[in-house]
């Protein structure tokens, strides 16, 4: 079987689904004008019951663009939060089979966002809940165009990654800020096609290129690095593309990283060039910050903005 790594580019599977695999959680989203100081308070502008984690968000965003998508989630607990989440994902119109397991507790997260584009979050997840991922049916991978997974779901993502690799299905892994985690990178490298790194935290370095180089040196064939207001950088063995972010009035930055993932996958499945993928993903993630919740701009709006963005393309030796 074909293994897509070490510089190979993702192929197009006509009519195939993008399969998103990961934890399904309850999310309470709180929008505030500013994060309060310790032992202080602030007024809530908006409070919403929603869902997470990133796999579910990516699936919902891809579906909005008309991309065939399937979500393979963890189980939900037989509790109030599980009931709320099941109702929410049922409205997404994304193929998903939700399993209720009385032996586990639904994952809960509180995410607080402010106009800076940052977010502060609190979460609760248990090993028992994560273990339900090992029981998920991977049959949809047999006709998939892409697999999306998140590093924070631990070794539970290795089973679908191995299955996708055996089938020749490209694998997109969100590793957030873990590019320096050698043990993690060694586990992912044999199966990952693309790794996405988030470099928009308070301790992130200014230059995105060294981060990309570290991921490529670990044996990953393609890397994308998101830097918030600094834009993004995408690289493979042949070239590096750095795209500047447009100025937007930030309303809700929650889900912007997922929107970049979804945008890059959407473009990749259609066989777009690395530059086109990076432009479209950067544009869509930026537009997402201007609206509350997980609603994304249309493909046409994303393409229009992508065409205006400043990009620097360099050949890698």
C-alpha cells in the first residue's frame, strides 16, 4: 500500500469524504470585552452552548463549503451535557454516529474569548472517555479523501492514522505547539502527511520558518504554521509559502485554527497548489475571526480575499 509521508503530496480521491476523528465535547462559549484580572470580574457579552473539540469543528466547517464530510467521535456520557451536545451535532447535517456510554462522563469545556483574538479555556476529560475512541468504527476510511486528527487525543489517534496510511489516505494532524516534542513527532512521522502548528501563543517566536523546519526535519512531508496576526507559513520539501494575514475586526477567535485546517484540507482535496492552499486557509481563518461561533465565509468570499493577500514564495534547496 502507498504510504503518504516523507515529502509526498496528498492525492485527490474523487467523491471521497473527509473523515474527522476525535473527541466530541460540550463547549460553553463566553464572549467578553476583556479578560478580567485575577480575583476580578467582567461583563459577559454572549454566552452560548456549543460543541468541540477541533475534529468536530473542522467537520462542521467543511460541510458548510459543500465538502462531503464524516465525523467519527468519542462516546458521550448519559448526562445533561451529553444530551445537549447530541442535539447540537444533530443539527450540523454531518454524517455522525453518536454513542451514549453510561460508564463515562461527557467532556466539558469553558472557552472565554475576547477581541484580542486569544482565548482562555478550561476543560475536563477522562482516560475512560478517551478510550471510547478505540471502539470507533473506521470503515469510512476505506473511501476517504482525507483524515483529520488532533494530537491531544493521545495514542488513540494512531489506530486511524495507521489505517489511513495503509489505504493511501492523506492524514492531517493538528499538533498545536508540540513541534518540539520529539517523542510525539516520532510517533506521528510514519503516518502524517500534513502537520499544523499553532504559533500564536504569548511565548511563540516571531519567525515561523524555524518551526516549519523542525517539523520537516522530524520526517513530516508538509507543515503549516499559523501565527495569528502574523499570517501563516506552509512548507514542503520543495518550497516555502508565507502568507500575510489581512486586518480584521476580531469578534470571536475561537475556532480560527480549525478554520485554517478546514480551509487547507478543502483546497488540498481539490488539488490546489501549496500557495493556493495557504492563501485560502489564511483568508478563511481571518474571516472566521470576524463572526461569532463556527459559521464560515463562503468559498467565493474566501477566494476573493485570498487573491488579495501578500505572499512570499521561496524554493527550498
